[in-house]
C-alpha cells in the first residue's frame, strides 16, 4: 500500500519537474526571439540612420581634385631637395585626372547620346613659379581645379603645398595653369567637345574667356619653335669642339642634350607620352645646362610658358636640348626644346614636339644664399638676338611680379 503511494508521489514530482523544465525552455525561447527582434530593429534603425546620413552627404565637387604623396629619396636631386621635374610631373598628373574626369562624367550626367570615351592631352602650361623648395619627407598636397571650359579645351589651375607632418607646418610651393584638349580614346583620336562648367558668376566666366583668348593668341604666334634647331651632326660637332676646348660662359660650352626612348611607363592608356614625363626630362636637361655654366648648386626658379606642338607616341626617340640664352645678375634663362623621331613607324625625320624656357638661380651651400651669375658671352648674331629676347622676358616677368606683390599688399 505504502509502496504504491510512494510511486504515485514520485510520478507527480516528475510531472512537476518536467513542466518546470518546459516552462524554462519556453522562457528561454521567448527571450531569444525578443533579443533577435531587438537586434534586428536596432540594425534597421542604424541602417536607416546611415542611409539618411549618406543621403545628407553631398557629392564631391566635380571641378577639383586633391592629390597627396609623401616625398621619398627617389624624388631627390643630387642636393637632397625634391627635383623640380618631379613636382612638374605631379602637377600634370593632377591636371589630367580632373580634366579627364570632367570630360567623361559630366557628359554622361548630362545624358548625351553616343557618348565617346575620351582622354585629355596637355597642350600648354602657363608660367610656373617655384616659390619655395620641397624637401624629402614632406607631403606634397596638390589641389587641381577646373577654372574655365571652352568648346574644345579646358583650363586647370593647380596649387602645390608642402606639409611637414612632424612640425605641423604647411607652405605654398608652386602654382601652375594648364590647358587640356579632350581626344577620343579610339583611333583616329578625334578632338571632342568639352562639357560646359557652371560658373560662380558672370565676372568669373568673362575672366576665364579673357585668359583663353590671351593664351590662344600667344600660341598662334609664328616662329615659336617651329623647326628643329639642331640635328645629330651639329651635336657631334659640338662635342668635338668641347673636347678641343671652349671658352667658359658661352652657349656652346654649356649646351647639353639628353636622348630618351619613350617606353610603356612614360605613356598613358592610349600610348602617348604624358606631358609631365616630358617636362621632367626638360627640367633635368635645363638643370644640367645651368650647372655646367655656373659650376655651383642651381635650382629651378620658374618655368615659362610651355607649348606642346605635337603628341609623342610610344617608341619614339626623344631628343632634349638645353642652351643658355640670357643671364641677369642673379638668374639665368635656359631654352629647352624637344624633338622626336617616330622610329616604330619608319619616320626618321625629326619633328619639334615641345619648347619652353626655364629660369635658374645659383645658391651657396649650406647657407642657400643667392650667388651672382657670370654674364653670358654671346658669339653669334643668333645668340645676341636670343639674349635680347630673353632680357625682354626677364623684364616683363619682373614687372608682373612687382605688380602682383603690390596688388597683394593693397
């Protein structure tokens, strides 16, 4: 009797325990579902907030681009400063980025039919001043902005700062104005139209058209580097004359040349040499010429207007020649021209591709004080004519600099 009662009590306890366990399991399931619902609702809320924040963020201004790069020992000249040609190359890269982006993305956004993908080719660089040196370890910050658009060309202005990230200082080192031409990617690389930019006001647009007309008139001047000035036989005769001994501080003594084969790394996606690569080599041959003339530490002070007469194809032989044309008390002008031979196409005739003038100053080491420059000894009528033209350019640049400094003070 008592055994049956004990069995019934044990059975009831088992039923109670099982019911309690089932209740606990149910409670855990309810808590798990509620936590999942809470997490999903919080994710949905955060996702909604993120979406709202992204909707509130404005698209970057398509008129400008920012490019940064830390200067390494590979960018240095033999004095340890950043090579002027490296800065010119970075300036052109920033310009080609913003100009190519504008000519493609803006046309697509406007919904033009039969959009032709295009790239931009550098056709002109206005006078570029090297305001301050840039040193290894500093960060080069470039701001490239589209400031004017014409029917078949666009103007890009670039400013360069050097930031010392250890000291937290920042200096403006360069300013440049570049003109680009949009060309179709596919052969025969036809010139394309440029989408019109939106101007801040009417005065800004009129100022842009004024700069456009000025550079167009300057490009159309006749006799500016139209034909090769030297051929290989003349260069060979110059070398023989230098070996036989020449008078110092003459054009023939200081004249220098470089020869470069345009390779894959020098070219853009359509196998034409970047304008920045060409300017880098031009600055190098100008620096060699100035160093031979002064026999001191020389640095690039400015680069006058550069006109790109024709594109340079991959595989072409590029001939860079630099010669002194004018000297003042503390500066000297170096004329640089680039001739090319398209050997891959069986063309052995030289053609003028680029022409420009560079200004150099001589500095002492390590004080970096400006040193006087010996006067250039002209020996021919052509050298005398180029000396006079260089003096006129020097006086005009000095007048503009004084005027700009006076305007900034006012």
